[in-house]
């Protein structure tokens, strides 16, 4: 067959034994938690969609305060399928954050971070931070009213970090206020720095996953002492299932983009006051809502500073969980860390809901 | 500690203790003035009415009503004194007051007319920028009509008492109270405040033109200007009313017997036909704009981007505003030069809106087609997965 001849030609020049091993011998455990294995691949698929649609958008987008809004408007109205590419890019970003959160918490609750996969977890957490930064930086680029004020509020929060806050705020904004300088650097961050970091860290993350295989939850591992774990070949069985999920995601994206196209809104006016009920994108709402509830002063401390430090500590906890959870490292049940994880999920869910349902939240 | 306040706050007679309760909100107190600065007397003579009320110490007591302007004017008409508090503040209020109907009648001995405290309150006088002040733009109409809407109180003066009732129907009142635009006209805007006098027939257009300058200029060039003057009819008010100035509509030009035009012009006269022609141009444009807005709103709610056609429609809306102002010049040709191109813009916008709705249907059809394609792929994948699983791939 022609395919075999092409493969033969390549094998004479490049060692494909690693790829062959992946395709012919890699297996995926089959148990009642297998469903969670698909979310990493789903996040990767949505990221690829982001890259493709993002590249298409750069053909028309202009990263200056004077032209950004108009260039997006031109894209939406005059460029063939420009509306579709833009809407898919915006919806896919939100879906990617959602699948990434599911992936993160499913990995956490199945304790897949335990030895020998600590580095995989750390690279995953770094990717989580990068994706949130992608979302934050990309949100400003249309330069509309919501984006402008969301960025203003978000960078104000960065300014509250002790010691480095002021410098951090000026670095993020390119000055004291959100201006065209902020837009330019957010654009550079969004299309150059973050993709480069993602390439490096994602590459490492995927390499580690392929090297170490899929983690099996501790309860399944313990049960396998009595009965061996069922497996399925990575190729074609797992890959076909992945592909199935990806096509479902594609259908959902197409439907969302066509029926609920992403709004452009009004052009940013730095002299206007912030619209009532302004809030960030949904994945930041739980933090935003928490800060609203913290009193201005808590004892001798500034309430906002305490809140931001709290989030920092929470993030650090998650990053270091493989090194903190000694019981999981020994292969023992770790109920404390499981309940902490459930608590974090409930906190995020409840405070996100409050951000939309509480009075003054609409 | 202050002898006046200390004593008066404990007095049983309400009219004597009331000032102490009220001064908490007084702007004079905020600026450091106390009872003795207006009423004289000795504010350090505690528990000693004779000493605190001593004429030798300049005690003036409660001034007579006809003396109130001079009482307040003691300070407010003294530029050297007032510039200590505000160098820009006017000091001619009392002089102006005596040019007003209120001031003239007070000098004639009529104590029922308004004096300073009638409008500014007493002991709880607030700064004019204070929203609770009786003279704050949103509240001043109620202040004036405390007397002017009281039919029994105003009986002797034989002037109408329905001004507030009419004013509340007006567009000026709506803009002032509902939109919070404090530049909208209220009683002093047209009548003056200290020198309050209703504008005369020959000067009311000057009053309206302070805000409606462009329209007044057009009217001044029209045939109506001379005609109204000859007939002794006030400009602006003849068609638009004075207190009950309603939001003007194109129907004012309809020429029916209840319309202002019919006051002077015969039904079916050439002038009324002209008015009707103007009305038709304006209404055609207004309808065109409404149709364009409706279809753009539909498209927008369906998720289409309507920014550019909405922006283009602004030109048509501006033209309608200009054309409506031009009715005061009453030249059909000039109005047509404004409305005709604007109608074309409105029609183009309607077309763009229709194109957007067509595009929407196109998107939905292709979405359905692509979803069918995706569904077909999913079915194919489903069977392929079953096949590879059966082949013994799932261990």
C-alpha cells in the first residue's frame, strides 16, 4: 500500500519506534473513572481550535485603541465567515476553560497527581494559569466597554498585591491607566508570549503523559490486586472515542456560534463611567464575588489584600498538592485532600452562582 | 455653648423652639454664622433674657414681614461682606426683588406676597446646589406654587392657579424630573427669580430662545414673525403653550380644526395645505427611520452585528431633527432638501436589515447542514468503535 511505502521511506530516515510503540502497544485502563480521561484531550482539541481561529483573526485584527474595535466590527460584518471564526474563537475559549477545570478537578479527585506524576501535575497547573491569562488578555482585544472596564477592575486587583502590586499594575497596563499601551502588550502576550510558553509546557506535559501512561485511581488499583484491570488499545479504540467527543464539541461550537454569536457591544470610552453590574468572565466571577463580600478592613489588614493573598495561597496549595499529600504518595487513601478538593469545587460553584444571582449581580 | 440655642431649645412654645431644630440644616451655620449674626443680641448671656435680648447689644428680634428683604439684604447686598464667603456671589438680589411684582406689592403694603423666606425657608436655608433646597431646580416649582396654586390664597390677584398642573404635563417637567436634567426650564427660567415677572407678549420669544436658539432664529426669519407681532400674538406660546409645553409632534401641522394653525388660517387654505405637505415629508421620514430601527433591532436580537447600518441611520435621524426645526421657517423646499436624502438613507438601512435577516437564515441553514454532517460522522464513528471493540481491542 502507498501508506506503507511512505512510512517505510520515513523510517529509513527517522526512528519511528516511539510513535509505533504509542500506536501499537500503548493501552488505556478501562474502569468506572475512564470517562475523565477524555477531558485532557478535549481541552487540547479546543486549544487547537483556538490556535487555528486565532491565526485567522490576526489577518484582520488591528491591535490599537483607535482601530481594534473597528477591525473586529469589519471582521464580523464584511469578512466572509469572519463572524463564524470570531464567535467560534470566543466560545471555544470559554469551553476550553470549562473542560480544563473538569480535567484539573477530575485529576485531583482521582489523585492522579501522586508519585510518579508530580511533574505532570505541576506542568498542568502552569498550563491552567497560562489559559486563564490567555482568557484575561484576549478579553481586552475587541476594545469594547465591557472588556475595558473588566480589564481596569482586574488589573486594579493585581495592584493590591503587597510590595510588588504597584509595579505589577504598571507593568500589566503599560502605565497608570488602561490605554492603547495596555492593548498592545496584551496582544503581544496573547499571540506570542503565551503561545510560546504553552508550546514548551504543553509539550512537556504530553511527553510525561505518554511516558508514564494513564494514572489509575487508588481504589481501582487496590481492587486490581484481586482482578487485573481491563484495558483498551490507545489506537484505535481510545483515539476513536476521543474523536467522537471532539466532533460533538465541534457540533456544540458550531451551534453556539450560529445561534448565539458573540456580541461586540459598544466601543470602549475611557471617559464614561463603568456600566452598572460590571463583572469579569465567568471563570473569574468566584474571585470577584469573594472580594465583594470581604469587608474593607479585617482587623489591621486591608480586606482586598487579604482576599488576593488568599487566592494566591489557594493556587500555591493546588500547585504543591502532590508534595503535600503524603498519604497519596504512599498509595494510601487520602480523605482529607479529597474533601479539600470537594470543598474547593463547591466554593467555586456557589460563588460563581452568587455572582450572577445575588442582588446587584445582574 | 450658645445662650440663644441653649435657651430656645428648652422653650415649650413650638414657634420659639422650632428655629433650634431647624438650624441643624442651615447653610449659614455651616459657614460659621450664628443667631446673633442675623438677630443681634448677646449670645453669651446665659439664662438672662434681658441681657441676651438687649437692644443695646443690637438685638433685632423677629423682623416684620415687610422688613425681611432689608433684613437679609443687610449682608446679602453688601459686596464687601459677601466676598469673604464667595467672591462671585451676586449682591443685587434685594434691588432686583423690588423690580418684581412681589417687591412692588410688598412696598404697597401687601404682606401676602413672597419675601425671601417664602422661597428660601428660614433657619433651615440650604445652599442652592443642595438637592433638598426649596430653590433646587427640581423643587422650585413646588415652592412657587405653594402660593400660586392655592386658589383661595390667590383669589384677590385674579391670576390663574393652574400653572403647576399644566407644567406637570409638559416636556420640560418630564426632562427635569424623570431624566434629572436640571438645565430644563422651570419657573425661574422663564419668570426670573428675585425679579420674578411674567415675560410680556413681545419678549416671550427671547425667553424661549435662550435655549431654543436655532428654532428662534428660523422663526425670526419666517412670515409668522411679523404676522404674530401685528396680531399681538406671543411667538412660541401661541403654538406651543407656556406652562404645558408638550413634546411637539408632526400632528401639530395636520391643519385640523384643533391644531394651532387653524387658529389663524382657514381650513383648506393654501397655507394649511403647505403645512400638511411639510407634515407628510416629516412623517414619511419618521416612518422610514422607524422601519429601519425595527428591522435592525430584530437582526440584533437574532445575534447579527448591526453597528455599521445603525451608525449610518444616525444621519437620517439628525436630518429629521433639523427638518422639524426648519418647520419654523415654513419653507417646503428647504425641508424637502433635508428629508429626501434622509429617506434614501433610511430605505438603504431597511435593505441592509433585510440582507442581515437573509444572512441569518443562510447561517441557520448551513448550521443545520453542518450538524447533519457532524451527526453522520458521529454515527460512523459509533459503528467503527463498536467494530474495533468487537475485534477484541478492548481487553
